C-alpha cells in the first residue's frame, strides 16, 4: 500500500485514568485503521499489563526476544532495536510486560526523568508517520512520560458519569504537564466506547457528553458500538478493523481514524492550547442532567458486556 505523505512523526496518546473504557482495543484498531489509510504506524504499549501488544500479536515474541519497552529503558536499548513488525501491513509495535511496572520506582529520582520516552522516540518520529501510545490507568511517571512525548491525545469514555470522575483528576495533571513540560500538547476530543443506542442511559449520556464537551473544550468525536466480536478478536490477536472490516465497530474505528487524521499536524501554532477542565460542580450538573442515573456498573448488564470486560477492554 502506498504510504501517505501528509504527516510524519506525529504522536497520539489514548488516555483515561478509569480502567475498562477500551483504551487497548481502541489503540490496536486505530493503528490498523491508520495503516489502512496509508500510514506507517508504530504502536507503543506503555501499559505493563501488555493488553494492546497482546491484541496485536507481538507480546510473547517481544518477551522471548527480550525486545520489550522495559528492556529498552532498563538496558538503554534504542527504539529501533526494540520495535517489531506485526503481521499487519505498515503496523509495527513495541511490546510491554510486567517488568515495566518498575519504571516509576526506577527512574523517579533521575534528573529529567519526565522526558525519557520523548527522547527515546526521536528515531521513531523519523521512521513512522504516526506513533500511537496506549496508556495504563494511573497518574504516575509513566503517564507523565507519555504526555510529554505526545503531540495529541484522545479520550475513550464508557457511557457512565463515573468515567468522568477520573478525567477530572487527569485533566489537572495534564494541565501541569502542559504548562511546565509540553506546551504544545493538544486534546482532540473524546469518543464513547461500547455504545448501545438501544440503552436509554447510553443515549442520555451521549447527548449530555456532547453538550458538556462543548462547554469544557472536549469535543465529542463519535461512538464505537458494543460488539460481542471483541473478545474473540482479542483472543485471536486480530484487531476487528483488520479481520472483520464490515462490522459496525470496524466501520466506527475507521470513521474515527479518518476524523482524527486531518487534525494531526505538527505545526500547532495558533491552535487553541486548551486543556479541558472539569470541576466537581460541573460533574454534579452533568449527573443532574442525566437524572441521577446510577452507574451502569451497578446496573444489571448482559453477560456479553461482562465478557468483554474480562478481555482487557
């Protein structure tokens, strides 16, 4: 496939400090969607759980070859010696393992530790059109490194008010990172995962989050529908966008990639340097607008939803 020449070396992070919102599934499927659009893509799994590197099929290979992100940082290996070619055209990946959980303790006291990943990715920026970083749900040195390295970030959300509580705290941290370490960091917006339009609460949440997003500077980019095909695709190490391109969830990720792509411009001068801000009063109004609907985690849900939660979503 002919590669696109529109962008080069852009880094996009997927972030949300609440687990279970679909960061790993979204990371792998967006990588495949970007590759289908002609981009050469690098997936960086910055979550020691290694879900995205497993889902894209290189986790065990990376561990066996000692080419994981933890080996790279602890043994000072260059990025180009670590990334692996996946079975998907134009998609490469850096795998993660449990050893990466030691990153914070190992580097916290090191001068300039916040910029380790940014500096490590310099060569990758020259080699790839886009670098997609999957994050883990914790506000620590790893998260800071990802946001310092990133040009842009997007926010997967689950259709419940509780998922915004984590964002409120995360935005405070992102603002500090942006103010002091990465002034050109730019939020592109949010998208709702595992969305089911037949569920009233989901429809109410979507309407409310679109309104809220306009108020706080967090545009709604769209929805990704619930799909019972996700657990199988994860187990088979074959992202849905690649293996089942006609499914609604695949089409949703492709639309999302096409929507994001024009925004990935390294020259961000003159663009709104926004960091969304959510305070407790804003969240109270949001919950009131939803009618004080209880969290979906506390409501009866189909067994298939629980099955998806068991597969690293």
